[in-house]
C-alpha cells in the first residue's frame, strides 16, 4: 500500500490512517488483543500492526509522521506527510 501511496501522493500530500496500533510491541487494551486474535484467525497476514514497524516502512517510502492522535475505542489517527528527502 505504501509503495502505491508514494507513487500517487503529491509532494507534501497527506496520508491519514485510522485504527488500532500496538506500541512497543504491546496491545493498548484487552479489546485490541481480542480483535487481533479474531483478525488473524480469518487471515494470518492481517491483524493489528506495530506502530514502530510502520514508522520504519513509511520512511522508506518518503512518508513522515506529522501527528499521532488518540481516538475513541483505543484507536489512533496517524497523519503522514510525503516529503522528498533526496
């Protein structure tokens, strides 16, 4: 997905991702643990993603975190900006 975003998003364009994320390899709630187990039971490649891993991958595609906002129900809104750092 991030490769496509890099290709299509204009310079300084925003990518906004909403959902639950793990921080420091930890679930932020018991509800997120249950959700992750359910998602992975349906598709082992799905599930709640790790915030730090997402940051590393995003940077590889020129996407840099500009906001990490707390949302209801243990969700987050992550805002990335596409920057050319060549």
